[in-house]
């Protein structure tokens, strides 16, 4: 049975991912993908990738998400790339969100990299 501390952390992460996904859907982000990176990276527990239709839409999606994170009491997220709005990265601690223009998303293809199957230790040697 998980410890009470672990349950409260899991509840907080669950609430945070629901807030992020609801905000992205509300702001009409497209092709939203949530990737569980627990145990794969120390960056966070989830990575979310979404697209906006234009520079303006990417910036609006990011602004809406930053406000939703703050309003939900999830702290102040760090943000990079908002000025250019080709690729905006929002780091809320447990959840890393990437909002791309479609061409930029296709070029970097983060989902493919992070959704690759885990290799067994024996296959690496």
C-alpha cells in the first residue's frame, strides 16, 4: 500500500495534469498528446505536446495555460519561447508542456523520441 505522502503527491500530479489538459482543450490546442515519463526522466512525471495553428494561436494557448496553472494554485510555471511562439515550453515542475506550430512539431517529433519502447539492459550490451 502506498504511503500517505505518496498518495498526496499522486493526487497533486493528477490534478495538475487534468488542469493542463483542460486548459489546452479549452484554448483549442490541436493534437494533444500526454506522455508518462515517470521513471524515464527526472524532468517530471508527464510531458504534454500540443499544436497551435499559428504563432498567435501558440502564444494564446501558452498564455491561457500559464493563467490556468496559476489560478489552480499549482505555482508559477517557467516559460521559454513565448516571444517567438514557434515552440513554447512551459515547465510546471511535474509536467512539461510543449506547444508548437505544426511544422516545428513535425520537425522535432518529440513524441516519437519519448514514446520509444524501453530497452532491456541485456540488449544494450
